[in-house]
């Protein structure tokens, strides 16, 4: 039944995208539009949610507080890193607040919990960070659109890079939850060689001394890690203190970025990482975004901010196409699918499962010309890459 519903929506909603957008009501809806923004805004990972929120709000502010010429009221919802809290917040946003659109979601365990309750109510969910494999495949929904990535994508680019560097003995080390599983799977898919070891640690673990002692003993060619936010600060500091930095290369995903580089500093120098965006990407939209963000917030933006900025651009374009009438769900869905906006990543389009098809690059931590710890693009191993799960999605 669900697969039949998805195919019906696609056939009637997306297959006639241009006609539906053109058929949107002629009069413009200028009533205030409520949008929910869900992220982690408390605890040790709050900086990730805040950077996402700041990127979204930057575009909104510079666009006169409107998206698609319609005034917007953004309602923040702190899901923490707890699926049960995320579901509670989703129900509040959809029920009490009556939002037709929810944006954000920082962690994959929360995304897996809220994706169904939101999209099954035919509320649009614009994911600006978490991209677990399940919602890219069999559990895909025409009401979900991602302006970030499917989790495996970032790891796939690093796996491809590791293979090109000739590393033969690699240890992976990630938290024991959905994103960690996806990142290891993606890395192995393109590394295409047996791993020396796979280490999984509790999501709240702060002391990595035992694992680092094991790495020092096994002497791999490189270590591939995923430790977001404060976990990444602790990991790299301890890695440096253990005398491993500069001896065993660190390949990373979402471990070092503009959020935690000010705290990591020298402990991150030379580390390579694989976000889908970097501050030095050479296109006009990105240069504008970086300049605006640094002026507004007095700091370098992260990929969390960039992905949410793109989320705001996507909504602005789509709401404009339907003249503010997001209530016309088929037309709004078709307008979102067109992804008619200048992404800070350059070329951007949606695949059949509404996840991006995009270039995947590798960046190195360096000191920039202002003496700041920053990211510099060094390679683009995968171009116009579609995620590995899209063929399992019944949408066409």
C-alpha cells in the first residue's frame, strides 16, 4: 500500500512538475508562514544545531524575513540527541503549532524517529544535516527533501581518497549509532579492501585512552574517524597527547570543522576531512554566503550552516514558485523537486529519493592567510555522486 501511494504521488505530483507549479493559485499568499526548526540546542553538541539555525536565519534575515515573499515565523525545537524528545517536539510543531514545514534535524537517531511522524502527516521535512540510509531507500518519502547528504556519501569520498593514497592497513573508529554505522559502510564501499579493525564507542564516551593505546600498538597506515562536535575536540586532543598526530594520518568525517577548529587548533593541523561543503569552494553563491556569515556572526561558517543556508534558499525558490501557497502540496512538492536555487556547493540537483546528487571533495586542516584554522580543498574524488540507496526508493 505504501509503495503504491508513493508511486501515485510521484506520478501525479512530480511527473507533472512544471504544469503543477504553473497551475498554482494566481494570487499571492502573504499571510505569515510558520516553519519549525528542529535541532540539538542543548548539551555538549548544541553548537551543531546552533550553527545550522544560524545559517538558516542568516538567509531569512537578509531576505527581509520572508521566504517566497511570504513573512516567516521560525519556531525552534530542541530535540537534544534523544529520539523520544524529537518525536514529542515533532508532534508539538505539527499539532499545537500547525506548521506545514519542518527544517533541520541534526542527528540521525532523531531523524529516524521523526521522519515517519512528520511525513506521514503530509508535512514537508527539509533535512539540513542527518541523512540515514533508511530514509534514502525503502523508507523514502515525497514529503522529505535533503539539502545536506546521505550519510554514506561523505564516507564514500574519504574511502575513495584513502584508496588513492595507497593506505593498506586502516582502523575505523566511530560512535556506536546509526551515523557511525553508515559512515563505516560508506568508507568500506569505496576503499574496497579489508579493514585492520573497526572500533565502536558509546555515543557519550569522552575518554579514548584505551582505544588510542590499541591504535598505537597496531600501528595502522591511517585511522578513519567520525566524532562530531565536542567528541571531535576530545578525540584529536587525546590523539595529539598520545603522540600519534603526525605519525599515523587521521582521515575524518564530521570530526573537524569550523565549529570545533577553534578548540582543536594545532591538534587538527594536517587532518583531512570530507564534508560536502567547504568555505573555499569557488562559486559566487558560496563567496556571498561566507562573507555574509562572517560579517553577521564573526566566525567561519561550518557545513552545518551552509547546508541550512541552502535549505532556506530551496524554500525561498519553491514558495515563490507557488506564490506562497504551500497548502497546494502537489505544486509545492514539484517546486521543491526543481531545486531552482544557486547552491553554495555549485551544481546541485535531487535524485529520485530527494537526496542531492553532488560533487564530494576532500579538505585539509590548514592555517589560512589570516592565521585562522580553516579547511582547504585538496581533492574531489567523486563527482555528481548519487547515494547508494536510491535504487531501493520506489519513487522515480
